[in-house]
C-alpha cells in the first residue's frame, strides 16, 4: 500500500509538525493479535465515525468502503487539496498536524512544547473521528524546523503515548522565507 505523507508548512514559527500512519480502527469484537485488531469496524457514513449520534455533526466519514475520508471540526480544517485522514482497509492514515487551534485557526501561544501538545491533540481528534485513538498509532513522523527543539518536543510527545510507543522518525525540515 502506498503511503501519502503530507507536511504542513514548516518554518521556525511552527517548530513541529506531526503525522501518523497505520492507526487501526477498533474491530468491534474481532480477535486481536498483539493488540492490533484483525478486522476493521464498519462505519455508516450517514452517522459519521462516532458511535454517539450526538457527535455526528462534528465528524464525517465519507467515500467508498475501500477508502473513506475523515473530517472533524475538533481539529484545524485541511487545505482543499487533502483530507485530515483516510481510512483504508481498517487503517487510518493521517495528514500532518501543527500546533494550530481548531477554534482560532491560529498557532497556539507559547513554545515548541505548547505547539507539540496542540498538534497531538489535533491528531487525537482526527483519530477519534475515524473511530480510533492515539493508543493505536504505530508510526509517527515529526517534522522539526530546528533540532534544538527536539528535547522540548520529545518531553511533551512522550506524555501522549503509552507503551509500546509508536515508532518515530524525526525529519529536520527548513523552508527559507516560504
């Protein structure tokens, strides 16, 4: 399966961008091996990804059964040319998130730690809209604008994931005046 990765603009003001791959959706009673569901949950696009109908207006899953787009207003809206996430064969593939508040659509105040927390909260909201969670993430790619931000990002990142932690790749990414 081809992976599509997207990275949000990475400048010194962003500090960090986080995306994840392969967060399985719950299996609704299917047998599991090593905690990974062996089958995917069926999602009724008319009800959104949430099993709670009261949340259906804030999350949508649309598309065909093989490839479903996920959107939630609990994370910043994506640019028009991509989705917040795609569910394909029981796996959730998420686009990159940055430390932007879904309410203000602005970078959160503070430093790299604050923006890392917001990016991970955004990622968590997208995964929940897809019927999954951070507990199921198997891989994260973290884009940093400066490696001096690694320790601050890592301190916050570590608090969001339980063991076994997802594999992680750090990508140093510079864009000059873009």
